C-alpha cells in the first residue's frame, strides 16, 4: 500500500479525456445511467440510525446490455471499474467504513478492501485491511494529516477504482491511496467481468457507531469521470488556486 502514485497502477483515462484520478478535479460529472443505487428520500441512508448495514450490488454488465471491449492487463476500457459514493460526512463524525467485497462474500466473511477513516483515534487514522474467511489479514494504519479531508463534507464524492492490481481511492478527485491486492492470498476480480458488492456497516466490530449519510452510488467506467473544476486555494494539492494531482508522500 502507498499513499502516492505507485508503479504498476493504472490511469483510468480514455480517449475522451483523462479521469478525475489523473487530474485532481473536484465533483466529477456522473452519467445518470450508471447509478446503481439512490436513497429513497432526500435525507439519504444514515448509518447512525439505520437498523442494519447497507449492501449495494455493483453489476459488471453495462446498462444497455452491450458487449464489453476485450480485456487487457488492467481490464477493459469502458468496463465498469469505478465506484463513487456520494455522501455527507459530518465534521464531528468519529468514523465510517466502506467494504468492497466480491459478490458472494459469505455475509461479510470476505472483503477485498476495508476502508476505515477514524477521525479521533491516534490523532486521526486511516485503517485499511482485507478479510478472508472471516479473518482480518493486513491491518495497516496511516495518519489522516497529509490526506485530502475525509470529514466535514456535504456531497463528498468518494471514489474507488478497481483494477487487477488493486484499488485506488480519491476524495473529490484527489487520488490519495493505492491498495495493492495480494494474489497469493486473495481472489482477484477482473473489472468488467465480475459483479462486486459494496457494504457499509453501521458500526465497527466493537459496536462503535459510524456516522455517514449516503445519497447515491455510481458504478461506471473510469474514462467517463471528467471532473468539474478546481478546488480553490488551500485545497490539498492546490496549485495557483486550482487542483493539481495530489501525490502525497510514499509510505
């Protein structure tokens, strides 16, 4: 894992323009037909008051049922390989978690990526991990300080780009995380051919509640993510008042 651009990671860009992972742009324009879930009301799905975790299937098939392009080493151009969560994260939220799972995850026993920002733990931490057969394998912890802000947002676009090498994460277009898969331990999904599942828990394993409100989930091709402008002065990776690619520091 690295909080920087990693060798072997893919750029999601296509012929129609580079994606938000390449340009550090804020609030990408999302093609309506690739939304896979929307909250039933304007209040959204609130993890703090929900009775149970939320699961959203991420189908590999394109919406119009057309054939996908042939697969290369990183997947297919035009394949559904980016999941974007449109969510509110309060400034006083202690934590939230996103689990990216295979479709048949055996009730949460198998998790490809566990993404868990914890605002008030050890000065602010991002915990990442994966799970096999109910066992957490690789708990790694990184400081929130150098990352794009993950708390205190309305309509945050939290994006996860899945390739055969791993998962990249971006917050409002600022790419900040490369999570490499472990082929010797994990069954690696091939973008465009296998359904995935998004799982949002209401609390952690110790019963500590999560605070996040989800409004929509988008799952589509990375080459469709064309951002909507700079983040302004003082934004992570800002340069001359506009967003530049935020590379962070290699860890």
